[in-house]
């Protein structure tokens, strides 16, 4: 099964750094950029960077633009990645995908990071950033993971579907998808063999109405759908 990395982006400096970090980590997977820029973007990255450009839909809705990328990925497994995240583990994405194959009870597998709403996604301090081994733990997460950098196997998409585009405000589309995965009888995991830095680049959403400080509207959409915030 092939692998595509989907990056919704509207920040030129973030996107260049994000893609270069993926390539520097030895990953040769397809990179799909869902373009949320206001102008031309095709010349923002070096010409030797193999990037598949997809046109995003405005106004920006994370779930909707991610779904554009998922459809463009065909039958591939997908990694959903924020453009302000930097892959640090060499071969980390390949390792995460390989880890998922025998562990087919997992519907979502998250990389570890240094900044996420769920502290369980933080990297264990005794793991290095070198070659990821399949012996690195795949830890169970009972509830949800923030979609900073997550692998969703194609089998999950076929069973659970796409992200819910009714989540038009910041956040909670990841909580919703994790709940749907759990309801489908699948597990959520966190793989210590893949680490992304989510603290060095400026957040794409900082200063935006859909910023991390404005989660109440997304929470209300979630509550209206499920009747609770669990």
C-alpha cells in the first residue's frame, strides 16, 4: 500500500520548511498540498520537490480541505499533517505505516510531538530521533488524538468514511473522527517511533478566527452531534 501525506497550507514559509523536513527524513512518499493560499503557490518550493497541488475550497474548513486531499490520494494510506509540524524521525512516516500493517485493529495512529492538546502524544524522553524501529511501542489511546500528524490507513477510510465537513469552526473534527473510529470497533494508537516538532513554526491559525483560542464553536458542533463532549 502506498502512502500520501496531506498538508493543508496557506503559509509559504511553513509549507517549505514542512516539506523539506519530510524529504530530509528520507521519506519519498507522495506529498499532497491542499492549497489555501490567496495567490499562486507553485513556485514557493524548490522545483525538485515532488508535490501534488490540489485546490482548496474557501472559506477554509479543515475537514473539507483534508477530504480534498484524501480523495486525491486514491487508494493510498494517508498521513494528515499540519504545515507547522516538522518531521524529526528519520523514516518516521514509513515506520508508522509499517507498524500499522500487522496492527490492523488500529483505525488511527498518531505520531508523537511536543505540542498537542492530548499530553499522551508527547514523545517519551528515552526515544531517540534516529531510525525508527518496529519495536518502538504503539500505545493505546482510549479517547482521542489531536490531528497534528496522524496516519489513517485506507481500510479505516473505507470503513469509517471521510471527515465530517459540518465542523466549520476550529477544532473538534479530530475528536469526532476518533469517536467514529472507536464506534466502529477500532482502536487509536500513538507510535513512539515517529516524532514531529510542533513548536518551532508559527501556527497557521494563530491570529485567525479559527485559532486554538476559539474552540467553543467547534465544541458546540460536537455537542449538537453527539449530545456530550466525551
